[in-house]
C-alpha cells in the first residue's frame, strides 16, 4: 500500500516546524491601539500624536524625525559634501 500520511508535518532543515503567519506576525491583543493610516479617500488624515501614543509601549522610535504628515525631515548629504568636510578638518 503506497498511501502517504497527510498528517505528517513538514520540518525545516533543523527539524523544526516551519513558522506560521502567527509566528511572524503575532495577533495583537485588545489593549493595543489601532491607528489607521491615510487612504486614498483621506490622504492627509495622519495624526502624529495618535501614532506616538499607540507606539509608546511597543516601539522606541524617535518621532521627532518626522513631520506632522509622517514624512521624514532628514537632510540628505551627497558625497561632495563629505569630501568638503574632510578638507575643513
């Protein structure tokens, strides 16, 4: 009889079961705030203070590097500026 057992779990090369979607993205508990991001209907409906409040107990992100619309406010430097700084020292 050549029946295969469909209940046999596939294992990875280390002999462990492959990760599930819940392993990679665990379900959020009910105490986690959900803050919707902008959509096509409401492209500018972003509130930095709501995002900061939702993340405060979970992520250590410095939100001062983002403007009130959620865009980065960093200044990009090019290679020529790096060379100029070396000449000044």
